[in-house]
C-alpha cells in the first residue's frame, strides 16, 4: 500500500484514544487521510490526536459517546467540515465487561449491548446515508473479536455482541452494495494494548497458546483494517477477517497454562 493510499479521503474512527483504534487512525492519517478520532474520554482523544498531528497527520479529536445517534451525526458533520465528504467509517468502539453468566448484571448487559451493537449499527446507518447521498461509494469496517467465534469464560454477553455485528456486516451487503459501499469486519484475537499489558502474564501465556508464537500488536490489526477500507479491497464485502495468529484454529484456553 502506497504512502498516499488515503490522500483526499476522510475517515471517522470510534473508540480510538488508544490501542487498536489509535493505531488505525495513526496509519490512516500518515497515509494521507483526514481523520476524525473519537473516544468517550476527552483527554485521551485530545492527546491521541495531538500525537498524530505531531507526526504530520491530519487528525481532529471528537470526544463523545459513540453509541449516541445525535453524537454520531455530529461526528459525520465534523468529517464533512474537515474533508468535504465521508469515505470511511470504522466502528471500533467496544466495551468488555467480564462476568459469570448466572449472575451477570442487567446494567452490564445493557451497556455492552448499547456500545457494541447499537453504536456500530447507528454509525453504519449514518455513514451509509451520507455516502449514499454523496454518490461516490465508501467503506465501512466493524471491529469484532475471536470471542464471536469461540466461547471464552465470563464473556457470554461480549461474545454475543461481536457475533451480532459480524451478521450485521453480512446483512448490510444487501442494502448498501448498490451504492458502491462495502462493509467488512476484523476479529482480533489476543492483542497487545494498554489494557492487556496491565496483565503481567499476558504476553507469556498468549505466546504459548498462539500458533504464531506471540499475541498480535495493534499495528497487526491496523494493517488488516487499512487494507479492508482501501481501494484494493473494493470487491471484498460481507466478510470477517480473523487476526489471531492461528489461535482460533486450535483454541486452547488460557486456563490450561
């Protein structure tokens, strides 16, 4: 992919203050895109956008609740003001709330459903309507998880939401393909982020049970994401790309280590 692959493109990325979302924003911006970087944490969003601008990318922080329809419309407006059009929308926001199925709180369930499913659906809806209006096509991308494919202890609610957004991507093929909009999903496995690195055993455990010998980096996921929203992937739609170093092929549990 060329260093200017996204020149004159404008992208909205949710949940991007750190980790995978940040790396996606950073690489889009450094390859020429105008990027709207969203995070619910104001300071995190501003700091992340500043880092990208220091490297020479065009990036605007847009802190707020990515599961709010009104705020999503605001983000789309910011994208239009920044770049004149919307070309890429990446629903990366997600919340992981572990809990035993038998006692899982209703409040936790509602929060996971709202952020992971409703936020993805509403961004896809708003972005598709804008792209349809523009008449130039575009790309949608959702961030799923291997837990949408393989059972993982205490993640029944989370895994359910990730499987749901993969089905959303497949279903949207019917609606948005006539307008030259493609939609795909990435499903990361174990990935090194600020959150996972808080676990001192994370690297050693996942290196042992991942066939490729290590957990993914945020850049591994970002590289796949950028391909799927690039011009090179225009004929790919309705698919989920699992990025887990082969873990889901053999599926050993971390509890076995």
